[in-house]
């Protein structure tokens, strides 16, 4: 079992740096414990903050009394929503979704009502963290508990308790007269769905449910804020995007962005969950009130109960196909839980539901529903995993009913260049067909699976991948190395994948580039590390900066060699002109002696999606005695466009797969009738350990992205999408039972098998 | 009221004062600036805080600092010797066995303890040995392979 790279599907370009596997630039720091994460900071004179959180899932806040806490020696400041400026109803795009600042402010500190168990209500700063927690317990909050609504279908009913009295559904239809918990209704339509179903020989419709799951990064949310006497605010924080933190802080605190500096420290995982602010504005206000730097680090239960999980969902998907295996029509009805405030991930979910297939006729209805759970956030390909579970299970059933091989059936209908997605866009060159073919060619597919209680499953997944803004500067040093200054926080090796693109363009080695992730005062605007965009978009900026450097180097070479710049040629990092020749490094040394400093600049804002597809092949064994599902063998195939650093591409594929496996088999928020999460710890919220998994085999397909000089598509998100349906389809083959609910945990599987054998 | 504790950390005698309620993790990080061990959960479920205590890997968030009196402690900062990375560290870095890196110190300490006890572990033994450490980024594949590579590289110590 090993990693394979599928044969090139295009003319192979020869690269010196791209496609190699250098040791990443920050790894010595990270294997010796020297890398500085936010909680490792000890800012002089620092004090500690702690939150007071709602013990109710839904309650009116009658009063908050901080006086007892304030009297405690060592307590320096308290803070409630009254300390935040009045929020404005303004919507902004943060790169992986939009935010309404009134909602964001109300999520950071509850106003009038607590909308979920764990909702922050107040905070306190004290000279040590234990004292801060004791003081938080002395802040007295009087609540008037209200009935809570905890599941999407209940929350949509007319008689459900309302979270927001003013919430009127945003819809293309007539504006409803009455408020409800339905924040928006999205609709897409292509062709004529009735005609499509009329032309089908087989139609299958199924209902699906998925549970709330968390991104599960190991580092809790943590920040240090320092509000200086001159009015400047500095925040060290664990974030996927320092500039979007700056933007949110400026809007929430109503101050100019130029007064705020965000210092991104090393970050211990994010997966979409570290984009929205939580503790940052509170630490800032506490710092302003006590005049000292304030650190707030969440406890793990706070992370589960009060930061963005990704939603639970209720979905109905119907698909029709002809006898010869052509899809004719699709219909999807999707309701996602947004959490306590509008703006969940239903938008991308609705766009992704049929994104792998060429469907002539389809309709999609999507509902964003508020209920008494934490505000949901993006989680790696947000929304796409939910809908893939529904669609890919129905596809599998159709293939079975039509007696067509599941890969052939998918190949028959796969989206390709020119396919128009139900939500409108037409695909440019994409690699789904190539991924399915690579799976057909794999050793895994060609090795039959034998033995009782075993089954094999297949599924596909799609994610858009975005472009967005990135800026870099690159300074040529006197020794011919280049310092690359960037604003993309590095969560999984992007310093290196970006540096490699600069190196390739300049004809130097990866080691000759020194990448630095800097604060918001030291580089141009850069969007989040998210949307699978960093290696693509910041890499594009690095490529531009390299071309800028090359232009300046040519001019300096011309000056040194006393010829015109037109006479200087560059190939593979070697500059030639007037009969002379120098490598990049040697020329940089000469240029440093005679010329002005050479600084390259790259700024980009690509508007395209780079369209990633992945396919899984999985073998499982189901224990009929316990319902436990063991993954015997797992292969993930993905179109990377071009794998800059194959090890880290494989790493994304393996990590995303493992998260998808956890989502499929174990992970879920258990809620009691009181709306309290019953399993807010890593012991009870059961993420896969290494004992739960096999090796994860990877096949990298490279169908070049036409919108990038090296063909990069971005790889981070799509591998989480196919595992749940691939595993469901495998379990069906092992047990004869189809599953329509996630997670497929041992009790669920055991009950279903038992029901089947007793004929229930 | 603070308690005086004398202990050995990475071979050197260290004295500190701590509150009786402080965990070993809190003292290592907040009082002694040994921030290599990480806090992921503070309740014994993630392994990011793993250190060696008298030859056994422990979750330092579950040990009270006062229990370190007279003990020998080794942290991730003590794994490399005189500027040379340990083979495990080298294999982690060459094998791309980390992404965000927050779990890495805990894995290195646990894996080193595992290899000292069992220099040639099978894949299952490695997976069992590391099951107390959570990593959310890598899917563990490259971590297991790095430990395999290190076990083949050197029958050290
Ligand atoms: S912090 Fe000690 S086990 Fe998680
Ligand atoms: S590398 Fe991020 S948790 Fe392991």
C-alpha cells in the first residue's frame, strides 16, 4: 500500500523545484517545541480573562451584577455586551462566508437573550487565570429561561419558539408576513424537472440526517490583546486570517483598521473554525479597561459549546435515470441548522448537491434555519460533505437498481468541461473523470475484497476552491537568497508550497527562499487561509513577485554588463548577455554591490473557482455482534491540478479523509432535552485516534488548472467530502442495510442489522 | 500559599514555587517557559501535553506540579542533543509527519518512550502506542510512517 501519482493527463512539464519534497522551512522549530503558538506568549505585565457563559439553551437575560467579582483582590476589569459599541446591521464577506456584524457582536457577548448553552454573557480579567475563573463564577446573572428549539425540522414549524423576533425569511418568493426561524430560502433550477423525471426509468428518493460535528482542532481559541494608551490595539491570536480578524475587530469596536495590528502566531489547526472572532474583542475591551495585556484561552468544553461546529442537517434527495444509466433529473430539499444566528453553510451546500454530475433537469431548495445551538461555521468544504452523503448514497442505489457498476455509472454521468452546474456556472477543464479512471486502475480496485461482513464502497466529492486577495513582497538578499514576506498564516506547510513557486520561477532552490508570515502592518491585504486558496492564490502572488524580481535583475545585469536589457536573456535561473553569464545567486551578489535593492511585489485577486474533485474507495468490515465498523483499506484519489509539494498534498488528502471517517462513524454532538451538549470533551466527542485508522493510500491526479501558471488547483478541503457516503455504501455491501443517518456509530449500525435479521 | 519543589528537568536540577492546584503542565509552560508541551484539552484526552515523568509518558495536565518533587522530567525541549535532532525528529521532518504542529511535541515524547521500550514495533504496536495522542490534521499515516522510519534508522539510546 503506497502513494501513487497517476500518469500525467497532460504534457508533463519539467520542473526543478515543483513536485519535489524539501523539508519545510518551519519544521525544525516544530519538532523541537520552539515554534511560538499564541498560548506560548508571555507578554510583559499580562493578565488573564475568563468568560461567564449561559447555563441555558435559551433565556432572557434579566440582569448582570459584576460588583461582587469586582471587589475581589486581583480582579481588574469586567465586561458585558454594554461595553461593545451598538452593532450595525452590515454584511461583509470574510472569504469563507459572510458575516452580519450585528449578529457577530451578539454572538461575542449576548445582548438581551442567551441563545445557546455556553453563549458568552460576560467576562472578567484578573491577575491569574484561576482567579479569573473564580471571579467569573461570582458574576451574578439572572435569567428567565425560555423554551428552546434544538432540531432543524422542529425549528421550522410555525409554533416553534422564535430566536429572533424580527427574523423574516429572505426568499425569492413573496416576503413572508410573519417572523420565523427560517433565515433564508435558496432556490436553484435548471431545465424542467418534471420532464426529467418523466423520462426516467428508475426514480429513487431518500431522506437523510446528519449530526452536528466540530472541526476539532487541537489548539483551543486563544488571544492576547493589548489596548495601548495611544488608542492602538494589538492582538496576538490563533487565526486563519489576520486581516479578516482586523476587519471584524474594526467593525465590532467601530475603530479604523489602521489602529489595529493583528499578529498571527503559529496556529494549531482551524479547518474553517478559526475565521470568526470570539474572544478577541472581549480581550481587547478588558485590556482597554485595565490598561494591561489580557490573554484569554478557551477551555475545551468552551470550544465545543461556544465556537462554530458545522451544522446538523435534514435532506431529501431524489434522482432519476434511464435504463442505460443516464441521469435525467434531480431534486433536492435541504435544511441546515445555522445555529443561533443566520448565515450557516446552506449556500455552498445547495450549490454542491449535484455538482459531480451532468444533470439536465434539477431543482434545489435550501433552508438556513436558526435554533438554540452555537452559531455554525465552515468546516472544510462547508456544506459539501452533508449533501454528498445524500447524493452519493442515492447514486449508489440507482447504480445497483440498474445493475451498473458504481464507477461506470458515475463515469457515465460525471461533470466535465462544459457541464453546467445546477446553480449556474459552467465548468472549465476539471478532473473528475480522470479521478474515477485512476481509481479503476488502482491496485485497490483490482484486488477483490473477500470474507464475511465485508464490503466495498465508492463515492465522489466536489469543492469549489476559491481565489481571493493575496499580497507578498520578496526581498533579494546580498547572498542571493530571497526573503518572502507573506500574510497567509501557515496551517499545514504553505510557507514551503508558496516559497517553492517563487523558487521555481526564479530558478533557485526552495532552501534559498526564506518565507516569513508577518503581521497586518507588514504586508498587503491577504484573505484567509481557507477555501483551499493559499497555495493557489498566495502562490500566484509569489510567482508574480518572482517575475517582478526577474525584471529588475535583468535591468541590473544590463547595467553591469553594459548592454541593453533587451539583450539579457534568462533561462533556468541563468542570466546571459553581452557574452557573459551569471546564475541568479551570483548576479544578486554583483547587483548588491552596484545597484539599488531588489524587491519584488505580487498582488492578486483571482475571481475563479479552481474546482477540486476527489473519489474514495473504501473497504470495511462490520462486526455483527457490536455494530463496529472497521476500515480495512482506504484509497483517496484527488485532482490537485499540480502537486507543488506532494507530501503535503498527500497530507491534506489523508487528514481530510480521517476527518470524513470520523464524521461518518463516530462524531456527533449529543444533546439532552435541556439543550445541553452531553459530550463536550475529547473523551466523549470521539475523533479518530491512530488506532482507529489504517494507512490512507493516496492517488494524486494532475489535470492542470488553466488559471494558474503551474496548474495548481488547491487541495485542502475536498478530501473530507466523499468518506461518509463511500463508507455508507461499503457498509451496505457488508450488511445489506442502507444507512441514511450520520454518524453510523456502533449502536446505530447494530440496531439496523438486528432490525433486519428480526425482520423489523 | 506556594509550595517549593525541586525536580530534574532535561538533566538539570530545577527549583520552583507553585500553587498546590497548578498542574505540571501549567508550571512547565507558565513558570518555567518550557512551552514545547501544549495544552489541547487540560483533561487528559489529547496527549499534546505529554512529558516523561520518571521514565513514563504522562499527560502533564493530569499531574500536579507538587508531585514532581524529586522526579525526573523530560520534555520535548530535551529530545535534541547538543544541536542535533533525534532520529525521530529527523524522520518527522523528512516524512512531513506534521501539519499545524500543535500535536507534534506530544507525539515525539510518546513515540520516543515507545521506541525505547520496543525498538522494532509493528504498525499495530505503533498505532496502539500512540492512541493517546490526538492529531486532527494528518490522519496519522505519515506519523506512523515516521515512527517506523525512526525505528529502522537507529537502535539508539
Ligand atoms: S492537554 Fe493534557 S491531555 Fe490534552
Ligand atoms: S499536525 Fe495539527 S494536530 Fe497534528
